[in-house]
């Protein structure tokens, strides 16, 4: 007979003190006689990293062993659900591992020829963009990832990777396959066409302006700002200043405006979710760092935690701590809304009803 586990304490997001039982890997709030009490503490729906790159490093695809370690690092940091925002590796095998985070794959990045990081993306011409969008929609888990803009060596600055019409055709092609579309966007110029074409999500989004924020609200476009990634803009500017001064100036300006831009979107009602960019520019296992970064730029702690937990799970179609849901949650000794630092020392991590990983200090 399977062991019934009991966890007690405030259950977020509402903070009501409850007894939560795990039976056959699923949650119930109905009293279970004879259950083993595991822990008391604040119970949070499994954290979500909505912009992560399993199977990717600085040089492209990693092998399965390195990918597994990335996934373990993310899990042990509390991230039990990952939306992979583009990877050169085929990581679908992770779906078969009950001890690794749930994974929603975007497939491989799709970029313009010679306009992205070498080894990362399908590099295509505008006429082929829609074909590749449909292909990755079939290969992924309901999402694809476009590279919206990147530095143009001819222009010496950020420019859109493709014409607006090619982007619109690609978005339509992915939608026809039942997939949603997100895009890497640093600058302003690429955003109007993407939003008007019905893109589902914007990554980074530093080029947003008031009118574009209003358009995102109107279209229901989501934003994953990756604040820890944006904190690197001064380094990017310094590295490019000698050869591409216009690009350096653009990156500096975007960085200076970044906190106000993201908070304006939040206050206008754009749904914002947390993404660490693990495997891109950040190490894996640090979704807590992104929660802290969102709070640093002005987001209330409850909202920032929700952006990496219950709200993100709802957005991605994965249950939180509801009756009958898979038991995916993290337990903390203190209230994480009152003290974000406790997010770095989980006392218990439960995935698919099993205790996994270890709470470790960073």
C-alpha cells in the first residue's frame, strides 16, 4: 500500500493554513488517517522558469549528461516546470524522467542567416521562415521561438531579423499547427509588427513604449523580461563600443530605461512571468535570482513570486495546488513573500509526489 504523506501550513497564493496530503502522487485536502507527517511550513506551487535553455551552452548543443545536470540544478533550485525558450539539443527524452522538471519545449531558435549566435539556431532566409516555423511547431511542445532582432553588422545596430510580413506569415503558420509563438526582442523596431501579427509572448522586451504596451494589453501578449539577462546590457555595450558605437548607445539607453519599461507594462496589465535565461546568459538553478530581480525593479514580492509559480503554471496550462493535481510543490521554513531569501533554502521539494533534490544554500 502506497504511503500517504502530509504537509501542513499556509498554502500559497492565498496563504490559508491547510493540511495537504499526497496520495499516489496527487494532492488531496481530504483528511487521510494514518498519514506520515513530513513537514510544516509555507507550501508554494512548484516554481516555474519560463525562459530557460536546457541542452544549450555557449557553443551550442550539450550532450545528455550535461543537459541532465542542468535540469537537476533547475529542479534543486525549486523550478519544477520549465518552458524551454529554444535549444539546439533534442531534449524530449526529459519527458520520460519522473525525477526531472516538467518541460515545455520551444524547439530550436529560428534566426536570420548569420544574424545570431553560432550553433544555436536554424538560420534561414525570409522566404523560408514560415516553413521553419511550422516545422518547429510540430517538433516542440506547443511553442516556437523566433529571434526577433539582433545586431546588423551593416547597420551597426539592432535591427529586425526579418521583414514584418515574413514574421506575420511565420506566426500564422505556427498558429495553424496549434503552437504559440514567442520572440527574442531587445529593440523597438521589431515589436509593432510582431504584436500586430498576434505573437503570443515577447522575451526581454526592453524596447517597449507606452503605445506598444497598450497594444500588448489589447492583444493579450505576454512578457518574460529576463531581468538578469538585461543586467548584462552594459557589458554588451562596452564590448561593442569600439566597432559598433550606435549599438553600444542603443544598449545603454535600453538598460537605463529597463526598470521603468517593465514596471510600466506590469502596471498597465501586461501579464509578466519570470525567466532566468538559464543556459543562455545565466547559470541554471537560479530562478530565485530572477524573482529577486523583479522585486528590485519595483514589482511587489507576491506578484514576483506568482510570476514564477502559480500564475505561470496557470498560463502554461499546468495545475497548481488544486484537488487531484500532481503533487509538485516546494516547502519553505518561512513566508517567502515576507522574506525572499528563504527561496534559496527550500526544506522539501516534491515533484510528481516524490521528494527530490535537496535544499541547498547559494
